[in-house]
C-alpha cells in the first residue's frame, strides 16, 4: 500500500526549486539545534546557501523575462543584506539575536515561497525552463491553434 502524500506548504512541485527550499529549511533546523558556540558557522552556512539560491532564481527570472522579477530580486537583496549584518553580529553579539533572526527569516521565507516563488514556479513551468542548461522549451500554447479574438464587433 502506497503511503499517503504528505502536504508540504513549501512544495511548488518543481524539483529544482523544491530542492533549494528543502536545503534552506534543513539549514534552519541545524541553527535551531546548534549550541551558541557553533551558531556563527551555522548562520554563515545559511547566508551562503541563501545567496546562492537567490542568485539562481535571479538568473532564471532574467533568462525567462519574468515580468515581476525586479520586485522579487529586490526582496532577495534586502533579505540578504540583513542576513549579512546578522552574520557580523553573530560572532560578536549575543546568540539570542541571531536565533531571533533565524525565526524571522523562517517566517519571511515561508511567505516568500508561498507567494513570489509560487508565481515564479508557475512562470518557469509554463516556459518549460530547464535550469540545467538555461533553455526554454516550446510554449504550451504553441499548438493550441489560432488565438481567440475577444473583441466584439459593432
């Protein structure tokens, strides 16, 4: 008997995006479980991973001409800037501040995935984007026949 499918609120049903989301959530779990002495290194790993994953998304948006890429990319830049500031504080400041940042990042990230990343996934799926080589497949509507004319004649 097949196990029932477990609902994952971060799943976009697009493997290359889901893998990135899983990796960031795994790093957040490490931060949750690490002691204060290892917290700066765990936070640095999260920042590096987020920077890489956000850069990939930014490239995909540029490559596919994603209409709202500027707003999406601005969120990436602002969040990374805050995360990098916390990285500087992680070594010198109290661990409680960095742990609070991790909770805030998690909250923001869930919303980001469920809104902006969900829309991006829909766009990438529609463009049949292949992240391995950066190519686009034929549009799904290319074989749909002539477009409907929704204007009414008077």
